[in-house]
C-alpha cells in the first residue's frame, strides 16, 4: 500500500511479517517446549503450570493491520498436553486495502491433547481479515478449538461496523479430511442485523472438538449451552468423531461465559489468562 504526497514519490508502508512456531514433547510426566521460533512481534510465554503445559502467544505489536501477515504453528508429540491461549483479545485494525492475514497450523501425534483457546478476535471499523486454520491430527489424539469474533468496540458505541471476514477451517484425521468450513462475511454490521444471519449478534464463536468417543460429551455440552445466560443462541452436533458448536450473541461477555462453560463440558478448564 502506498500514499502519494504532492511532489514526492509514493511512500511504501511497512507491514508486519510475524511467525511463532512451537514443538512440544512429553518429558517424564511433564509436557515441555522442545523447539521454539518467534519473529516479527510474536512471542511465546509460559505461565507457571504443572499439567497441561500453558503456552501463551503474545503479539507485542498490539494488533494486526491491513497487509500484515501472522503465522502460528504448534506441533505436539505423542502424549503431549498443551493449553494454548493469548493474554488478551487480538485487535484487527482498519485496512486501507489489503486484508490482514492470520494462518494457524496445528499438528497432533497419537495420544496428544491440545486445547486451542485464543481470546476474542476484535474487528475494528473498516477491518478486513483473512484467516485460515489447518489441523493434522492422529485419530488417537484429542483436540478442542474455540475461536470467537467480536464485531466492533461496543463499549465505545461501535455497534454497526463495516468490516469483512474470510475464515477457512480444515481438519484432517490420519490424512483424511473430516471437517471443512468456510465463512464469508461482508459489511459485517449490516449482515449481522439480518435475522437469518445473526439477528443482531455482535459476537460469534465456533467450537470444534475431535477425540476418541467425543460424541459421549455432546449431552454435557448441550446442557451447558442451554444453561447459558439469556441472549446467547447456540447449537451443537456430533458426527464422524467430531463435535461442532456455534454460538452467537449481541453480548460478547455473555458469549464468553457460555464458551467457558462449553470448554469445561468438553473436558477442559477456564484458561487462567482469560481473567
């Protein structure tokens, strides 16, 4: 992206190119990071914890702007257990043209157990986000993913933002594609007002859980969703060794509470960094 100043050459804007890679292995009774890589503003931090290993991914840049590229990958060895999260919501700022790109890759060996639980992704007015999540896992591994999008800084009165999202998820188990999801949302504020889309929602979340016998947890998950505070609409289904749930709400805080209850129902815990 360039800006033209009268009488001067176009100015090339600097864009962030950030990446964080982590490989985790079971050492004795503990899961430890064996290999770490970080560049461009992404950093790994490890709060004190016994089991599972808590891995926090920190964006020192304070947010993501249009044209920025962020890549995160986690690889878990056999029987490694990791809870990965972020210390705060990720902010997606206004774009003057190109979208912000966030790509996540998760790889799980047999017996590995991963809870991928980043805090909310918050889209500002004019934001454009292209996000991709890819999972390669063993049929003997366990995985829970929970991702939330919030549209607008509601506390500042941004209830009708014009933002766009393209979100692509792919999950492969033993090399076979078992889950694919594509979300395309343009003019988010107006689209979410539509009854068939969001019925006034300003926060949306998706949960995907994959594990041996995961279907047995569906009644607990549905009970947690039914007990959620008013204003949260949700549904959950089980198929092909997966559970998939979607949640929408006009209130990000109420959606977060329902999301925490859902994570617990799926065998996890509230991440300590969520406050």
